[in-house]
C-alpha cells in the first residue's frame, strides 16, 4: 500500500492490529443470522407470487392451518394496514405503507417473488408442504419491467394512486413516474453556445444485486406479556426495531433486537423483509420462529439497485474546458417508489467545476423487487455514463483523460450543481497520485487497453451512541450500536486506545443490542468509523478528563495541574509538585475510593462528513474473437481522509472495485417474457470469482477531514463508483469500440466488435 | 412430504435390482452435484437414491490393453491425477477437470455428467471425440454403447429402467495422436459452458492430419459430432486455410438456442472459434508425441 | 441576513417556485420555524426530507447548528448510503 | 418415514446421528450437530461457504447427503485450529485482514487448507483457480490470496 499525506505521531491510529472479532470469524464461532437455535423453535417460510403483476382475488389458508405441525399462518389480513406516510428513517425516503406491502402483498402482487403468505411449522419440510396447501387465486395483469416502457403513457399501472411529484401543475392522471427531480446551475443554452465540441450519448444499466453471501435470516420470539425479541443479521438493530414496531403497530419498548454477525450487506440489509413476518408468526404461535431466505428468495424478493437509462450531453472548448453539462437519469425503483435517482442526480457532475449544468431525474416504479441501497446509491449509474462520455470527449479533443479531468476538477471552493460549495476535498490529489503511479507507465500489448475514471460520494454522519467503560484492571470496553460489517470494531477500538493511550489489545469493543446501548443510526453510508468513531472519541476523552480528576484527587492537587500522556496522568505546571506518572491501571484500581466506576457515554448526531473522491486506472485485454474481457491490472486511488486501520480501508476499496467489475462485465437480472427471473442463483448471476481478478492495488491518499478528530472520511462507498466507466474506457482503448450498455458481457461486446468491423 | 429412501449396494447386481425394483422413482447417486441441486429445487422428486460409490470397481482408473477404463463413479479429481491418462488423453482430462469448482471436482463424475444429459456437459464432447464407449449394466445383463448413444436430448437418456453406467473405455491410441477440449464461459470458472468444442486427431510424420473427430457442446439438444469438421482436417496440415474450413464447418453444425447464457449468433460464432483453437492445441500436442 | 437557496426542485411547491429566500435566523431551528411560518409545510419538508448545507458543510437534523448573517445556505435532498 | 442412522468421524471425534435422506451433510452439521461454522450461502454448490473436507477431498457439504457420511472422515472449520493454536492459514487471514464480514471465511479457510495440504507451494494463479468455488463479496480476494500464499510459505518453513 502507498500512503500519501501527512500523519502526526499517532501510536495506534494508522497501524494494522488483528481485529478484535477476528478469531471468532476464522474459527467458525461467530454467530450469524441463521446460527441461533432456540428450544421449541419453529421454521417459518414464505409463499411468494409466481406472477410479475397480479390482483390477489383470494387466499385460502385453511388446508395449510389444518396440516399437523403447522403452528401459524399469516397473510396481509393478519398485519395492520399501514397508512401512507412519507418519512426519512432508513437509507432513503421511506413510506411505511410501501414497506409493509413489500413485506407482504396486499391486494396486488407487484413482482414475481412478492410475499403473499407465511407459515411457521415444526419442521422445514412441514412448512414447505403447508405453503403448497395455501390456495391463492390471482388475476394476472400486464406487467412492465423496463424503465422507459414503464414511463410510457399506456404502460400498465402499478399503483392507481401514484401521481408524479415535482411537476407543476400536479398531474391529474396517475402514472408509474413517482417523482421528477431537477437541478440546474447557470445558463445551459449559453454554455452549449460557447462549446466548440458537443457530445450527446445514451447509456443503459441493468439492475445488479448486492449479492452478500449470507442470505437474510432472523429468529423472533414473543412472550405472553407482549415483550418480543429478535435476533437477526442486519445493517442496524435499531432500524429493525423501529420498522417492526411500525409495521406491527407495537411500542418500540416491547421489542428488543440483538444484532447477529452480518454476512455482508452493502446497503441491501437496510430494510426489513423477514423480521416483521417472523415476529407476527411468533406472536400467533407463541413459539420462537426462525426464518432464513434461500438464495433464490434473496434474488427474487430483496432489493437490487436500479437498472437505468441515462442521457448525457457535454459541451467543451477545444482547450478542454467544459462549458455545459446536461444529464437525464431514469431509474427503476422496483415495485414501490424510492430509487436512488436523487443522489444519482446530485453525484452525476459533482466531480467537476461547471458553470452551466442541468440534471433531470425520474423515479419510476416497475414490476421488479423494490430496490434497496447499494454502495454509493445512484452514483455508479450516473458516473458510468458521465465518466464514459468524458473519456470520449478527451479522445475527441485529443486530450489525456486525466488532463481533461484536472482542467475541470472540483476543488476547494467549487460550487456543486446541487448547491453547496466544496471544502477540504481531495479530488485533484487522487488525479495527481494516479499520474504519478507506475501503473500508467506499464506497457500494454495487442488487444490491451487502459481506462481511467473517477468517482465521488457525499458520505454521511448521523446519530450514534458509544460508551467507554474502564475495567478494574485498567482495560477498557467500548460499546457501540452499530453492527460490524467490515472491521468497525477494530477501528472503534483503535480510536479509543489512541485517546486513552493504551495498547489496542487492552480495549474490548462490543456491539450492543437495542436495550443495552443508546440509539444508533444503521451501519451504512460508510458512517460508522466517522460518526460512531466520533462518539467513541468523545466518550474516551470524557473518560480521560475523569481520569485526570481522579489522579488529582489521589495526589491531592488541583485537576488543572494534571495532564494525560501515554496512558498515564502526569503532574503539569509549576505548582503541581513531583509525582511519578499514574498509569490508567493504577487509577482504575482506586476507582471505588475516588468516586466510583469510571465510564462515559456519548450520544451525538455527527455532522461534517467529508466527501470522498477516487480515481481508478484499469487495464484490460479483450479477446476480439469471443468478446471476453480479462482484467489485467487495477489501481484504485482514493482520498480516505485518514486511514484508521489501513488494511480494512484497502479492503473496502478492493471489495468495491471487485463489485464494480462484476457490474461492468457480467452481473445482470435476466427475465423471461412473463416477468419471471431466470437467473436467481450464483450460477447464472455471475459475481466475480477469485480467478476473474488480479490483485487490486489500493492507493490511499490522505487529505484529512478537519471535522473528524482523526481526519476520517467514509471509505466504503466511493470505490464502486468508477469501475464501470474505467472498464468501458479500457475496452475502448483496447479494441476501439465504445460500450454504452451494461453489462459489457461477451455476447454484447462481440456483437459490438462485429458491428465496428463492418 | 418426501418419503425418499437411500440404499448403497456393494454389487452391480444389487444396484440394478434396486433401480429396477423401485417403480421408476429410483435415481443413481454418484457425485450428486446435479442431483442434489435438482432435489432441492423440486425439479426432481425421486423415491430412492441408489448410491453406487460403494460398489468395488466403480471408482478408479486402470489401464487395459493400451487403453483406459474409468469407473463410472470416479470423481473428476482422480481422473485429473492419473498421469498416464493425462498423457494419453489430455483433452478428455481437461474436459473432466473443467466440471465445476474444486469442491465439485471432489464429487462429480463422468457418468453423472453424461446421464444428467445437459447439452452443455463439458466431458461429453471430449469423450465422444475420443470414441469412448461405456458399459451399461441392467436387468438383462451388460451392454457396451458408444458415449454418443446415451444422451438423447436435454435431461433424457437412452438408458432403460434399471440400467446404470458402470465404466467408460478409452481406446488405445495410434502414435502422434492427441485431443483437446475448450469451452467458452463468461467468467474464468463456475459457469456452465456457453459453447464447448473437442477435437481428437492423429497426424502422420509429415504433420498431415490422417484422422480426426470434432464434437461441439451447448449448440444443440445434445453434443454434436461434426463430420464436415473432421473432413476439413483430414488429409491436410492445420494451416489457416484448413482452420477456416473447420471454423465454417463447425458453424454449420450449430443449431443452438438463445437463452440466459448466450444468443444463437454468439454460440454459432464462438463454436467456430473454439473448434479452430482446439484443433490447433490438439495438433501441437500430437506433434510433440 | 442569511440567504437560503432551495437546491433543485425539492421544496419549491411550498414557495410557489421561489428558489431564493432571505431569512432572519441564527440557528437551523429558527431557520426551519421561520421557513414554515412563511411557507406552511416547507418546515416539515425540510425536517423530514432535506439536509441543510451551511457554507458548504452538510447538516442533517441539526437544530443547533449556527448560521452567520452572511451564511450561504442550501436546502438539499438528504443523503444516506449503502 | 424412518430416519437413517449415520456413524462417522468429524474433526477426529466419532459421531453418530439420525437424518432424513434428503438432508444434506450441511443440514446435519448445522441442525443435528450444532456445527454452525459451515455456512449456507446458496445450497447449490455455487458459493463454497459450506466447504468441508471428506476423506481428504474438498467438497461442498450442501452437495452431499448426510447419509453418505457413513464411515467417512470429515474435517470442518471447527476442527481447523488445535485447541487455542490456530492453523497457519487462520493466522495469516487475521494478519493479512483477509476477511471483512467473515461469512465466507470458514469455507475459504477449509478450501485453503485443502489446497496447501495437496499443493504446499501454489502459484497465485493456482490459488485463485482452486478458490474460485468460494465466493467472497467483501474483499475482492486480494488479501485472501495473499494470506493463503503467505500461509503456504510459513508451512514450508520459509
């Protein structure tokens, strides 16, 4: 790894200790969502719609109920009817009526795999048999999958009560367009007037799934007094608690959610699917209910990210100054509104300092599973289009693609199209680091090409609680409310150790359940090391000032005469007197006599998350006879603010790149003519395997975020933004064909090569 | 609910009677890498599994008067580890080694790959090109059949009720003979072949092809023998002209479908490419003999 | 007094299309109250659907965040993440 | 329906259990024997999270019937460490940060152990192809491959 940027004298931050939860995870001890078993536990399963779009005329569950071993059966009729209510609680705008209807269809099934009923039985085999006995009468309706087809005036309507927001005057007819979004800056017409070169291109992408390896899983139990417990793997135990309480109309205090280890999420586990059903089945049966999705269910019924159509128009002078930029983004939301088109619009041109910009976005429902967040939601789609178009612009102008980006790059003081002005950003630093990297001077052979692309993500803070407790022997416990999805226990423990001045192995981080730690917003948006880290640092600093007070008491001097260095209290100032340093352990030992246990809690709403920028360099080789693309070399340069545990920062980048390469080359949903998914498994939904990829070099540029005590920026989102364009640009450099549709799978690339040959 | 039963006979005769006994609902379980997936998905609802892996002789590779005998239940990983077989039939071995992941290699068998009757089975084109035969045991005794006679269409075989494969035979090879198998998949591993091509050939001392078999997979309901492809090679050296004739012959032999794994156009075009490339590899190998 | 800009189309239905507003306020909370007083409904919209960028820094749910008289304030859609 | 009785050896211990024919070895390990270290990611042999070693061969325990375990010798992730002494490949995974969520890790470790047992000095390419049946969505495989190669070097005493 290369680290660029300055670094003060930190003892723990920036080192690479073994993660605290590591041993459990390499020995099979770590308990994930499906690993818990309770006495008397039932198996819950879901009956799903075979139709992409159908009215549910009737559901008869009596035969299923009568089957020996079946203990509970539910349909939408057994769940509260939730009124339409917009709010922003999870990873985006959330309407609880929609969430409820996504968990269990009411009146209509809106996609193949939409849940219509659920059962709990004494064995999986009995539960399966019960599902077969549930009789559902459907009236199949015409369906629509494609985003532009769904926007057509004559398209089959998913929701009779959906009227497009953001258009004036408000439409009188319902449509599948949930929302129209518009951002603009300057004078677009004048900008294109001033342009000497104008490019106008159209791009499409397919839905891709987060494809975490752990299927959704939970166990729910309900006591006779209404007190309920849920054990599940999710990106937020507090999110699960809030959503279940809302969907089942229960007080939040009656639900306790214990986070299991989570086997990957990438945004896909920021919603509930099984938990409310398991809880309802547990209430009806009076027994614990475990529900685990099959891989097929994960693909058919949980949220991928949007497929989209994107139009981009760029105008520039011969000298390479972009004078105008326009984009129209049409994103599939799936069965309910709420695609990531809004952040897509905001991220589209965020990397560039532009005077004249217009961005229009459409959020469009169609008969697919409701989309869920996926790493930098919305940005990868917009950036694939913009960064590919920019590469074409560079070639048209005969400019080096990095030089063109430098000429137009956003810097401190750049006003974004969505409003705010950037401060303390590190985009140009990533371009410079990419230029300086030996990768750019590595020679290429025949049918090989090199592609460059950049990426941006906002990053977020938000609400977090953390506690730091000092044990009697001077070791410490750090409690947070965020599931550890990729090493956050390590980064939190390291920041606490740095502040306390003790070795990290003397700090034990744990993730609390909803009743043992204060509210924390979910693990998403790369916020945990930033926001929860901030809370940990605050709590640790409080502990330190308490420790100095205790030392002052022990020495019988004024607290102002004590300072904390290297994990010990030392006297300071002229009148302090002479005392040997008092280490943490010695103070902890006397805690009882000096006022009781030493611990502190911080509950904050962290602000000041610094945006992240990245520039990627990708080398490919194309087999011109088969259209197969081999990734030869990949370098990902990213401004990470400050890497707390560089290995896990690199890991975030390498993982994001691998997902982006899958998105670029082979991942897609394939539907038949009836709107049924044809590839709901890892055999034909092709995520990259080990032999598909080279080593991925992560270059960490450190432009510290001044709003975080250690300069942290979120690092997990940005890495998935540039790869699709980087690969597309590399393919163009290799064989001269410009791919505008994802995935760039062999049949598509070969066809493009053939067309170019003619 | 399922009333699936299991038996693991230790003689071929016991296996045959178990298969014949169960009224049509019995399935041979060797590697199980396709069978268990079908069981889970409900595509197959057998009444009985007859596990043949405990029958002596069904696992293992042995040389027999210049040729080789491969037990029907031999996992592909063992086939790959047999040096002499690898030396004599590199194409058959590389095809067997392409079936699934390392994990699947530890279980998957040639018999399973053949009797699953997928048009995309990797080992089948190579075995047909190699003129491999198999021994079928059944209620009416044993019979020898060419590999191409087993699969009759997607998921269908010519095996009668109570019949099972017990071994494969690969013939003795003339000098300067070699084979090769190539498949196209979108990734580097873990995919089902979109197209497969096997070429088995013999050269004379001058490097002229005296005999050839060309077989394609995944471009028709079953693996297809391409006599025109062989004709394009025999009597010639493998120069670019010969190879383009082979390419054209291979394309002509394709009757593929468009599905989630590939289009008609793509499969047809790539079939020609792979046939050419496989022939070149086989030729190089034969030349080194 | 601070200049508030509604970024993009969000929220403009409350202001009758007006994109720029001068608001007398020294904290985010006072800003929201004032906006809702002048454009009923906009306050709720800002609280539940929007973030507030003050001089380039984005705040979400931060009543106490201070505003300077010359602050450049943008009301922008909320951001979450994966 | 009568259950099948199975006697087998798991991680060196003689084990007996009852199972239905359609139960896979993975089902038996997780549900009958509470050995939940082997994970179910797909139940179709495509993800490798359930990898175990049977009679010295790496297999997906979701693609093997539990009844087939009769008389076999099975190694699972739970048997990789000797007491509190980690296997070199486990140690290297920790040192190299070769895991993020950790869900695919048990399968990867078992597969890596099987690789190094048979091929003590694999090339990067050999390691990548051997592990192609073990999906990891978090790491991009970079640190996983480095950890496996480093474990090999350590086991060779380099």
